[in-house]
């Protein structure tokens, strides 16, 4: 009987998330697995050391496939012993650097989301892009993805500003990306010049400048704000304060924007981001909530899809061959279609969403198949 290990942080600071993923995996078992399927949950405690111990236990117990762990630092400790034992790993990480040589990452890739939304914006006439991102590895990957997309499309990157993600105040970064100081000075200089003239035309021009904060256009058509949660709300509130008008400049986001209530911040309304389609996930959320009387974590679909995939493979031949895992037609999951690239990371069919005051709406549907996407 094939034994499938599931490595998750079931204790420690990430226990709530880990247990949500475990629930999702058990829901997939209920929906897909036959009697000849054994799931072996192992606690990583959310640490690389804990993940290494969990992997050793799983391999010792005869696991023929490892699902998880969640964090890339843990994948790095699990991969060597798994490779040595000839056991494939389907991890929930979104760090493509840990993928390859028998390790497959199922997480949502930020660079894929950036490429999709930038391509969509370019097709709608935007040619100059800027990015506002945290000064960490996530921000670096977002910036690199924007550069790659711009190079491919022939677009221009006219600004990049990085902020301390642990700071309480992001005004410095927003002020800089907005070129606020120079544009403000332009307005003050123009007012002074008109006031000195004191003729009728000058007075009319002064009247027109009365309600302006700055003078001069921004050097970009679209601004990518690579943030989520409370930090996104704080950043977005500063955009109009420093005269980045969302009615004139399109605000773009990543999958971190895929959260309820995002439109409560007016500056984000009308913004675009790429994320999986919601239809299948809504069905999953309903089934999960009925079963466990609580809502799942956003990442719970990863554990569901990985377990469902393992169950389907077990029913076919249970060998978990690379050719089987990297089938070019891919798979239909709870976040839409996905497939594993030969290098080990997951490619996804993504929708383009537009933020509304109450909810987001899809303005470009995800492809129904990879043939359609190509």
C-alpha cells in the first residue's frame, strides 16, 4: 500500500496554518482516495530542523511520496535525504529556487502573477511602469519579474522604490516614487511667476492651479504595489496624499491583493492584479466550512490539490514518475489549472481581477486549458 507523507507545521507559531492544510488534505482524501492510500502526517514544528526530522521519520516509515513542507528553508533540509532515498517531494513553497531534481513547488509564484498583470496592462496601452516593494527577497523577486516582463514587452521601468517592511511609516518611499518634491516645487514656482505678472490671463491660470498639490505628470502609467494586508492599506492611503491619482495612474498588484475587503481603501479601487480564478476555490471553501465549521486558510487549497493529485496517481500506477507529474496538459485544481514545469515549479492559469468597492471582479478569465493559454 503506497504511503504518502504530509509534512506540516502542526505545532509552533504556524500551527493554525498547518492544521488548516491538514484538514484540507483529509478533505481531499475523502473526495479522491481509495482504500489503498495511507496518509502519514508529520509535524515539522515550522522549523528546518523539525522538517529534517519529519522527513527522516517519513522515509523510515516507507513513504513513497512527500507532500510539503511549507517553507523554502524547510524544503532545503528535506530535499537531500528525499533525493538520496529516491522519494519525490511536492512542496507548498512558492520559491522556485528550491525546485528541481525531484522537488516540485506547488505554491503561487509572485513572478508569474507580475508577468500576467504587466502583460495585461501593456495590451491596454501602458508603456511606463514603476514598482513599490519591500526591501527583502520577495520585493527583489517582484522587481526582477517586472524587469523581465518589461524587457520582453519593450516597456520601460521608470521608477523602483524599496522600503523597510518592518517600518511604521512608508511616506518616504511613496514621496520618492511620486517625485513629489520636484512636482510640488514646480507648482510653487509656477504660482509665484503668475502672481508676479498680475494680468488677467495670469489670474485665470492661478485660479486653475488653486486646488492642485503638484504640477507635472508622473513618469509612469502604472505603479506595481507589491504588498498585502495592513501594509498595503497603509501604502495605498499615501498614494493620493502624495498626488499619485489612481484615476490617472493604474495601480497594479500581486496575488497578495487576493483578499476580501481590499476595496475598503479607495486608492486601490480600479486596480488590477493576477490571481487564480475563484469559482473552484469558492466550492472548496464551502465544502471545507461545512466539514470543519471554520473557514480554511488561503493556502489550504495547495494541500487539497497535492493530496488529490497523489490519490489519482496511486489509483493509476502509484509510481510518481517525473513524466507523470510533469504531464504537459496539467491538472485541474481548486485554484484552476496548473502544471509542473520540467524544472519543478508550478505554472498556473491566472485571471485578471479588478478591485471594486465591495468586491473584486474578473475582467479577463483564466484559460480553461494550457492549449488555450498557449
